[in-house]
């Protein structure tokens, strides 16, 4: 999996966040489907890495839902992808 998949995933999450607000959580699997990733294991791997880098956090109640962090938002706003 190339870095492009990570970038697409983070960008799609950013777009959804811009539409609904910073405090919203989104299904990581729906985001994956929207960018053409249908393998849930691959989506889990991408989210695990993005989480480790501090770009996303998991919902404490529903682990399949994620939220963009301020660090993730700044990465995108500064065109670092």
C-alpha cells in the first residue's frame, strides 16, 4: 500500500470534517469505501498508522468511528501530503 492511500484517506476524513465540524466522528469503513478500499483489514491498518502518527483518534464508545485531530488537520492545511 502506497502513501497515496494514507493521503486519500486523511483527505476524505478532512473533507467530511469540514462539512460536519471538527467534533464529528465518522465510520472508518465508510471512508475506506469512498476512496475505493473495501478490505476492512487494510482500512484498519491505515487507521492504526494514522492513529500512531497522531492524525486521527478513535471514538471511545465505537472503535470503528474516527475523528480528525488538530495535528491531522494542520498536516492537510499546510499541504504536507
